[in-house]
C-alpha cells in the first residue's frame, strides 16, 4: 500500500511537470503581447516594467521564465498578466462553485445512470429497453452548452422557475444554493447519464449471463436481490473508474462549458476566460489543478477497484 | 480528460484506465458477414440514410443558396424586406429582432441578427462541421495508429516515451487543451514544416481536435498492437526476415482495422461535438465562416430575442451526432456479434 | 413403493435460434425417489443440462419453449410462475453446478453466499444463519477459515464444497448436480463423490446427477438414464444398464470408458461420427447415422419401451437376442461393427 502510494505520488509529480511544460510552451510559441507591459498596468513607469521583467525572467530564456513562474505557482505569488490579480485568490474564489457543481452533478448522474442502465439492460429486447437506449444516445449527442442554454431560456427565463445563472454560497443560503445549481447539475448530468448508462447496460448484460447469477437464482433469491447483490456490484466496476476520472476532471475545472453557460464563475470558466486573454498564469494554475484532481481520483479509483473486487490487490497495481 | 465530451471506453483495473484493449481487439468477423449483419439492422440503415441525407444537403448548399434563397452565407440583408403571406416584412426589425422561419425559399428558417439567411448558413455550416469532423477523425486515426504501431511494435523506451506522452495529453482536461491550442494557433498561426496555416484557417480546428483525441484512440490500439506482437504470425513474418515497417504494415495493421472501423464513427461524432464546443468558447471556426458550432454560439447569445437561431443548428448537430453514434454502435455489434444485443 | 419426489413426464425443451428452433430435449420422462441417485448420462450437447435447468426454471427466457410436465410433489414446475418457482428453489430443490469457480460470486465471501442462501427462505437472524452456515461448511469438510475467504482464495475442491454447503443450506429434498466433478481433478473428484454419497445417506435427499462420466455413475448412482441427442435411449438400474445394456449407444459409451467394461487398459473405442442436427423433424432413430447395426426398421422412431424386463427400457429396434449377441467383442461390451443386420 505504501509503495503503491509512493509510486502514484511520483507519477503525479511527473504528470504535473509535463503538463505545466506543455501549457507553458503552448502559450510561449505565440506572440504574447509583452506580459510585463500588461502587468504593469496603465500608469506604468519604465522602472516598474523593468522590475517586472526582471522578476519574471521575461528578459531571459524560456527555461528561466518557466522556473520563475513555477516557483510563483508554489509560493502563491502567481499573478495575472492581464490585470495583476492574484491567481491563487481567484482560484480559491472559484473552487467552491466548481466543487458544488461537481459534487451535485456527480451524485445525480451516477444515481440516474445506474437506474437507467439497469433498466435498459433488464428490459433489453423490449420497447421500453429500446426507448431508454435511444434516450441515452440522444443524451450523449447533445452539446452541453446548447442544452444548458435552452434550459436556462425556457425553464429559467420564460417559465421563471430557476434563476438566470449565478451562484449563492452554500453557507449563505442552502436552498438558494441548490436552486441556482439544479439546472447546471442537470445539464452536465445529461451527457454523463447517457455515457454511463450505456456502459453499465452492456456490462450488466455481460454479468447476467455469468454462472454465479444463475447460482443466485438457483438459491431462490428474488429477481431484485439478484440484480442488486450479484449483477450490479460486479457490473459497477467499469463505470466506477469512469466516474472517478470524470468527477476528478469536473472538480479541477473541466466542466468549462457548463460553468460558462450558467455563468457559475468557477475555475473552469476562469481558465477559459484567461485563455481568451492569453493570460498564461491562470491557465497554467488551473490546468495543473485539473491534472492534480485527475491523478488523485485515478488513485482513488484504483483503491475502489480493490474494494469492489477482492481479486485485485492494491499492492500489485 | 474527456469531460463533457467523449463517449469513452470503459477502463480496466490498474494503471491509467482505458489502457487495455477492451473491445478493440475484436474477433474479426468476416467482413462480408459483418456487412450483412449491418445491413440487417434497421437502426443502422436508418442512421446511414439520415447521414447520407445530411451529407447530400451539405453538398447541395450552393444549389439552395443560388437557386432557392438567392443569397450567400455571408451576405447581410439587414435592411431588406421579405414577402411572407402577401405582406412585406423586415428581415431584421428596427429594434434588432430577426425574422423567424418563413417556410419558403428566402429565409426558409429565418434570419440572424445580421440579416443572413439561416437555412443557407445551416447548409454551408453543415459542410464545415461535417468536413472538420471527418477530417479530424481521420487525422486522429492516422496519428493514433502511427503512435500505437510504433509504441507497440518497438516497445521498450520508445513505448515508454510515447505512452507517457499520451498519458499527459490524456490527463489534460479535453476542452481546456482544445481551447488553449485553438487560441494559441489562432493568434500565431501554425507552421508545420512546409505547411503554413493562417490563424483563421479551418484546418486549425481540425488539427486541434485531432491532437486532443489522439490518446483516446491510441491507448486502446496500442494495447492491441502489444497483444498482436506476441502472436505467431508476427514471429513467423519476422523469422522470414520481414522488416519492422513490413510487419507493421502488412501483418499488424490489417488486424487493427476492425478496431479502427468501430471507433471511427464515434470519433467523427465527438469531433463534431468538440468543434461546436470550441466555437462556442471562441476557439474554433472563425466568424463569419459558418459552422454549426459558431451558429449555436450566435444563437445561444441571442436566445431571448430569437430562439430559432439556437434551435436550428443545435437540432442539426444532435441529429448528426446521434446518427453517428447509432451507426457506431451497430458497426461494433456487427463486427463483434457477442457484444451486446443490437436492434 | 413411496411416491416419487420428482416426476418428469414427456419433457420437451426447445430454443429459438437464428437457424430455427433447436429441440434440446425431447419427450424425456423419469422419476426420482427419496434417497435415490438417478444419473443422466450422455455426450456433450445431449441436452442433459437443458433438462436439469428446465426443472429449476433457470433456462426460462423469451426464446425458450417448454412442453410436458414436471411434478415436484404437488407443484407442476413447468407451469408455475417464476415467483412460485423461486420459493422452491433452494428449499425443495437445489443446484450443484459444474464449475464451482464461475458459479461463485467472485466479490462475495464464501460464507456470506451460504448465509444468503439460508436467509433467502428462512427468517433467521444474520447471526444465527452465520453460525449455521459455519457449522454446515465444516460438516462438508471445509476448514473454518473458508467462511471468510473469497472464492479465488479457495481450491477447486473447496469451492465445490462451498457450493454443496450452499445447496444444503435449506435441507432440499431434491439435489440437482450438473456435472459436479467435471471441473475437479481426479483425487478431488473422489472426495466430492464420497461427500455426495454420504449426504444421500444422511439427508435422504434424492439426487439427480448429470454427467458424461460412467465412472461417476458407477460410484454413486442407483439408476441411469442414457440420453442421446435430446432423447432418453435407455433407462434402468446401474446394474442392468452396465451389465445388460440394450442400446447400441450405451454399448458405445461403455466401450469407451476405461475400467468399466472389463477392459485391461486397451485402446478406447470412441464412437465415430457426430450427433444429428435437431432443427428439422426426425428421420427415424436418432442414432442411425452412427449406428453400425442400423437396418430397415430404423427408419421409424423407436419408442422407449421395456423390452427386456420391468424397469429397464430402451429405444432400439433390434431384437433382444440380437442385442446380446452383437454387443460383445471378445468378452467386453462395445460398438464395433460385426456384420450389418438384415
Ligand atoms: N439457451 C440456449 N439457447 C439455444 N440453444 C441452447 C440453449 N441451451 C442449450 N442449447 C442447445 O441445446 C443442446 C443441449 O445443450 P445442453 O447444454 O443441455 O447439453 P449438455 O448435455 O448439458 O452438454 P454438456 O455435457 O456439454 O454440458 C445443445 O445443442 C445446445 O446448443
Ligand atoms: S434403432 Fe436401429 S439405428 Fe437406432 S440404435 Fe437401434 S439398431 Fe441402431
Ligand atoms: Mg451441461
């Protein structure tokens, strides 16, 4: 277990390093609008500009620039090229919003996907199974921001059932928090429900033909118990890994489209807006954050695997 | 990372998920019997017919534009008036509301705020979206197959480097990477050896989408190559003195084909979706060039004044992507009769 | 004679496939009495499992079609709805499967799977059920540690003992053992067979033993039903069938089994050819294509009739004296051709 964690930690450091290099180079091969000028602001003096240039290493090679920027990432001194705001603070402001979106949506999509996938597997070959399968295909075929915009317009603006975007902290007013998040949760979940229910459906159908399911029936268990205790648990394994990864990605700001269309102002939206302004530091920070969550959740998934399936031993992963 | 976008293959235990060849190393059913199964599936035929219709419509865009609508996808008609039910109406009203569907030749599906004909733009936009989707999927396949072949054939450090490279792209949130690349390329253009792409070239979204999706295709294919590498026929070919390229090309590649064929429709579907997402975030197709993505972006921004602007391109996109997904499912069922029941 | 535990009359099972309807089982009838072991033998694909699973309702599906009747006491198994069948599964009728590894849920502890079987039918506390399951598992020869083990941590023989414990958990009157020893190696096979023999003594359960191994039949069974291509071709006591076999297919089986037909380790005579397709209507005796003794009468389907004596039935047109003459080859029973009948 210890060596497993150590290996995962080493892998994470490597991935984060590679990702930061990748991000840094994407934005440094292009003309970048002299960041020192942008950072110094409108009332700049040549001395200020020079000081910033020195501090960030803009007058030196790429490697030095990268090293200085990375040091600032870890000391929390990273500031935006665009308006000089502190990236760390901006991210901390966005994280609760992103987390709220991620946690709610992840629970919603997992629960509904399990229900839908199980139903369409059990009903396969009948009209109802076909219909649920068709629903899932439509779910994976719709752009999130389009669904989100339509929901916002019809349910929010026209019907007045939901607020038009925005976010209220959970600590301030839990009801308003949920009220603001219902549409984003739903929009983001639609896609995942489609993906997961399809994966679950085929794994349930595979599991149902296993001998041990026949054994469970031979014991005289009710069909519901057979499904839940014997079919479902064994079928969950593939979607648990998907779930961990997608959840990790959304936690790290991966749900850019949902955050943007509902104007949640989470870290994903922050990153997208920063890219638009060729503002490298926030993009760098959010990308690393995203990759961090992906790698962490990946590790959690591996542990979950071992919990779900006793044949897998953590030490051997 | 595939958030919000991709229909991923389920993962296996250990390592980074999606690594094993699950579902890709298909028992290659004889192509003819697979085709017969495919043709026997009503939903496959329906999806194929729908796609053919959409492609035909996109091809016929100039015909409709010239002979029916009498305009181009870029022409503004803000101050024009159009005859609807005997009355002349503003294409765009003085307070900026564009006309809705007229259901006749001119402005069949209405106009946008610039007074451009939505139907015409939808057809031309379909050309762009479909072209970008197909081109990106093919480029992804090309890059992925090359990577998988080289990594899986040579193994050792070559594989180590390539596989870790794929892992890095894969751990990068999909849309973030797409937007970052799209923006950077749009600002600076791209120079790949002799090929130079201007910032507003349509080849840029193709390139971006292709690169972003490479790991999703390369990782499972690499697993397949690693497995095939161990098989007798590869050893036999090598024993007869076949070189690396020969073995990869004529021994391993043919066995990858079913896997590639299964993934292609899904790749096109995902590429079309990603084009739309990138365009929505301003990092895809550059206006005024129409694509379903840019049109949805326009429409979403003006959904309060003119719903049809968002609905028309969105529906086209959903239809196309759904048809591709259904076709992809059926192709998989046909090539691998044991996986799931098809209808 | 007591009334039978299980009475099967004219059982037919067919499956809809892409090529047409496959008749897996055709007009099969037999009875199973208390404390009796009835073996169904036949080569792979004969329909043995389809028959056994039909009794437990485990192969019910939209494509499966059943005919005839099977009585478990007063209950007609083929006619009752799933819910009623569920109540007798595990309690009155339990299954011991062929491959204990795939038949055990890999993610549940062995003991929990036995407990689950108990609690499916009886209102017992989890605690009491655990105690009982533990005792039951020890009584079938499992070490105490097996209770908390996962299936992959147990050996093949231990897994089969877990399955047996699970089957016994509600004291069933009928045990259906579908090739219970096929997946085990020889020494373990003997142990499991001994355990089944002991169980029959101790619990008085009737055992329906499905197998293709005549050695297993000899070790355990009282009566045998030989199945060929979906139909029973010979039934009788083990003694009758082994020493006075009436059907050429039975001769073949006996001849190809070492250590049974008085052979001294000579070459085995496997039966040449393959069973007929079961798609269309029958064209006479189903064994015709492989039978060296085929003659004109064989163009019609023979009935399963008691031709030699009460209780011993077969499905072959040859006269009894001819059968006795033709099955012997140098003192051992077999199917070698010796002249074609007129
Ligand atoms: N669910 C099913 N669908 C279609 N055909 C089936 C089904 N179950 C069994 N069959 C067919 O019925 C026939 C009898 O199968 P069965 O499994 O009963 O044979 P068996 O005697 O148990 O053989 P084995 O010794 O291999 O277990 C076979 O031809 C098989 O292909
Ligand atoms: S009926 Fe005829 S064909 Fe059939 S087993 Fe007897 S002799 Fe052979
Ligand atoms: Mg069987």
